[in-house]
C-alpha cells in the first residue's frame, strides 16, 4: 500500500487541496457535494486521531495528562471538520 498525500487537506469546488498546494483531483467535471468534500478533506486528520486514540486504548500511551486531552481535542476537531461543525 502506498502512502497517502500528507494532510491537512482543504476542500473546495472540484478539488481537495493538500497542504503543499498539490491537488487531489476528485472530479474533473462536477463540483463535489459539500458533505463529501468535508469528509474527504478530513480523512488525514481522522486517521491521525484514530491512530492516537488506539495507542491510548491498547495501553501503549497513558490515558491521563495534558497529552490525552490534546489528543481528544484533535479527535473532536477532526470530527467537526468532517461534519462541517467547524464552520458553524
């Protein structure tokens, strides 16, 4: 499996744009539905948040302290980005 384009990604029009300015083309002819674009753009953030939370769940990282709260907030932010709640 090849590595994905590093995040963060932003959505807009027919493209999802990577942090380095590169475009991840989704549709050459149609605008992506907003809800779909948000979910796709949030994918790198959601993956990172899930990986962090799994490390906590399997005991390889502690579930206490400032780092834990930061990871929970990152997960909440990723979910908000995916659902559009970050823009409300």
